[in-house]
């Protein structure tokens, strides 16, 4: 699993947890959670985190990639080392320090192609939303990273698949309502409590179950569809 604090062990700090901690309970195969707090597709690339995963995986492995929370923002006036170049293709930007920055799709495409070249399957997942019920009314609009992820999968081909994790979670939040969902975010509107992280993992599993055998993780899930919350989209 490659991602940020919303997936990582320890989440975003005290009182929070990442959903990757709970995914193993739904699977019949071991899970390695390599998510790291504060990372974006760009910084995960530049720190060679993707490279380390690629060096480790073997044919038949399944890699889940989910970024987006730290990929936004501007490269000016100060580059934080995480923001990507804005664009849906192979555009590049140059920072004031002369650093060439690529787009979110480029970082994901490069990593995914190297993984699939080794025979691994890659699941690109849209980012989990910030608290969609923070105002008292639950509302969600997919970020641009959702569409970017879908396009990467289309371009890479059959060894890559997509789960719209963000929409699955937002839909379940709308069912639960603001009074419950607001308790899921103890510190801020991004990082979930352990109870909520378990739900976040559950709706990801729902997405895989709904995708069926076209998703490489489907045959490794031990939950029945009836035991996982959510509705197929």
C-alpha cells in the first residue's frame, strides 16, 4: 500500500488512524502498508518510496496507490516539496529554485508502469474526502485527482484498475449523517478516528466487491458483500 497519513499507521497523530491498518482484516493475503504521513505522489517519488516498493514486489503482487491530500497547492511563492505541477497530462513546471516538477498523472503513471512491468497488479484509488459533513450538511464533489487516477488506469491497461474510494466513502457518510460523521474527525477535517478508519477500509472493500472479478483483489477478500456497508456505484 502506497499513500499518505489517511492510509498510514498512526494516521495524522494522536486519536487518529489510517485505513490501511484495518484492510488486512478483510483479506486472505498479507498486507504491507508503506503509506507515510505527509507524502504526495511527487514526494513519494522523489524520496524513492515508489522505487523501494518496485524493488520489492514480484509478479502477481497487488499494489494499492492512493494520494491526493498533499498533492494540491501552489509551487509559488514557496515550493513545499509536495505540490505537483497542475495538469492532466505530461506538463512540467519549474520552481524558483529550478526544480522541475511533474503532474500527478505523470508520477502515478511512471510508478504504475514500472510495477506492472514486473507483473504486479496496481489498484489506483481516489483520495478519501475530507469531512464531507463538516458544515452540518453532507456534500461531496470529486477532486481532480479522481479523474486523473481514472485516466492513468485507462492509459496503463489491463494490469491497472480503479476504485473510486472517495465517492464510496462520501456516499456512506451521507447515509450516516453529520451528527455521526463529525465524531469521526477528532482533530481536523482530514484524519479519521480508529473507528472511522475501519469504516474507510470497509468501503474500499465494498468497491472491490462491486468491481467483481475484474479487480485483482476480489478473490482475496473474505467478507461477503452482505457484510460490508455501502452501495455499489
